[in-house]
C-alpha cells in the first residue's frame, strides 16, 4: 500500500494545484464582472441623481406658482371690486 500511496501522491498534488488555478481563474473572472456591474450602477446613479434634481427644480417652480395663485385668490376674496375689473383679466 505504501508504494501505491507514493505513486498517487504526485497525482493528488497536481490535482490540487490544478484545482486551485481553476478557482483562482473563477475568482478573477467574478471580480471583473463585479467591476463591470459597479460601472453600470454608477451610470444609473448619475441618471437618477439628475432626474431627482430636475424633479426638485420643477417642484419648487410648482410650489411658487401655487403660492402666487393662492395669494391672487385671497386678494380677490378680500377685495370684491377686483372681480369687477372687466374682461381684461
């Protein structure tokens, strides 16, 4: 049995060495895929940030318009003669 173990020992060692090379290759491939996904994620984050900034700007404009409209309605409610201004309004 001792001679058989001596014969199989290099085969087993080369098998483990080959397996470790294959696993190292898989790890490198996975890391490269991960870096690609991170780059795509950064692109999506930039687009979402731009969309949020645009939405914030438009919300501010809408809020200002709503306030102006509210103030005009209050002014007309407190001053009934403003409603008689004619067709020009």
